[in-house]
C-alpha cells in the first residue's frame, strides 16, 4: 500500500528532489547522503576501477564516484531516470535492466553500490539482488548499501510518516530484517554496519571473499 504522493514524486522531479533534500537533513544534507558510498569504500578500491551503481536513478549517488575518477556504470529499470542521468552525468555508463537479473558479466566490478534502493524490493527479490551483487563483484570486491534502518526515538515518528507517504510495504518489511546477517548467509564476508542519522539510516559494507570457493 502507498499514498498518492509516491507516484507524484517519481513523476515530478522537483518533488523527489525536495523530499530527498528534507529527509537527508538528519545525515548532514543531500550531498553527504550521496557521498556515503564513496566515503566508505574509496580507500579500499583501486583508483579508477570499475564501479556499479545498482538502481542508480538519475545518477546522483554515482556522481561522487565519477568526480573521484572511477569508471562508473549505472543500472536502472527506468528509462526516464536513465535519460535524466544522461543529461546530468554524461560520463555515467548507463544500462537499462532489472537489478534482480542485471545483464552484466560475472566479476565485472571492484565495487557495487546501492544507495537508498534496496528497500524498493520485496523480501524474495531483495535476496536475488544481493546474490546478483555478489556475482558481479570481483573476488575481494566490495558492496556498499545505504538504506533505511529503524530510527531511534527522536526520528521514529518522522520516519513512520515518511514511509507512509512515500514508500511501499517493501520498505517496512526491510526495516524488520537483519541485513548484515542476511549478507553473511549469502556468502559475503567482513560485513560491517554503521548506523547514521539518529539510526534512521544504515550503511553496510561487505566483501566478496577472495577465495575461488563457489558462491552459495
Ligand atoms: C529511491 S530511487 C534511488 C535512486 C538512486 N540510487 C539515488 O540514490 O538517488 C530507487 C531507484 O530504483 C529503481 N528500481 C526500482 N526497482 C528496480 C528494479 N527492479 N531494477 C532496477 N532498478 C529498479 C527505480 O527506478 C529508482 O530509480
């Protein structure tokens, strides 16, 4: 179930951008929000290496990686979002496709980023997307997830309001799940979770093991 505001926010870009600007205040503003993936992984990834921004939307969270000199591919299901990404960030390589079935070869990337997108998927598909991220990473490569987390007492009410107005049931179901444990189960290693923005956001980093053991 979702409110009438969600389709409007996806249709009219200024609504989406305004909502993002307001909801990112608790983490230090929209620029910081967009930078969280790069900030976590920059020192672990070979400079200029291949990076995938899964569910890239208009490419705003890919932009810091591009500015830092990485070779960034953005995948999204929405041709509209990809067209906007082409205008805003022309150096982003764009792929239209499903995150559950990315049309990309195994072990293509040193890093895979998902910025505020995993909560869009129902539980079963979320697992598929995480499995695909593992498949796409080179051994020793890193995944970074930035997404919602159950807020602490100060932001609990605003988060509930935000989810009711702009999110679907998939977001509330993700809030019930233990993502670090799920990543470990799927075969990721070195899983680390940080809570940000009064616990309303989580940033998780996890690696693909360097061994050649078959993926679970
Ligand atoms: C909340 S937006 C986040 C966009 C971007 N990562 C950011 O940080 O601004 C979620 C994005 O996921 C995309 N998306 C939703 N379901 C998808 C799917 N099954 N495969 C690929 N992209 C999908 C939407 O089109 C949308 O652009």
